[in-house]
C-alpha cells in the first residue's frame, strides 16, 4: 500500500458530498453565467449522489469500490474538460472555478484507498 492512499472510502464519501455542495452553491455566489450554474448544479448533484452511494460498504444504493474509483476519475476529468470549454468560450471565472474543483477531485481520487482493508501502511504492520 502507498503512503499517499490514506483517505478511507468513508472519508472520501464525505469529501465528495462537500465537493458536490461547493459545485451547487459557489457558481451562484460568484455570479457566474447561467451555463456555468447549470453545469455546477448538474455535476454537484451527481457528486453528492456518488458520495452518498459510498457511505456504506454493502446494501441498497451502494456501488463497488472499483466503480467509485472509475466514477471519481471520470468526474475529475469531466470537470477539467468543462474548465477548458468555458475557457474557450471566454468565461475565465467559470473556467478557473471548474479547473480548481477538477484538480481537487483529481487529488481526492489520487489519495483515496479504494479497498476495504486497514489504513495502516504496510511497513508498520
């Protein structure tokens, strides 16, 4: 196990709900365009749904951890592509916002341990 994969699936779920909440609220607060608000609300709802689906390891409404890994990476890449699209459309504020949130999501994906094992590094066991 890598030292950089210390975020548990439960913590990841909570952080993803926080990222989704930021995507829902901040475009309104920044006064971004209607297109940026629509994208933020849509992706925010998706992020919150993925976060809530990751709060339990089994049962109704959950996804396998391998699916969470794929969806988290897809969400990060989608946010970065949205930033490029808004940048190409001349909306610098929206481009910067989605770029920063995309980097946060990409970092969260990189440091999450997508396994149900212990969080103790292997050299300490």
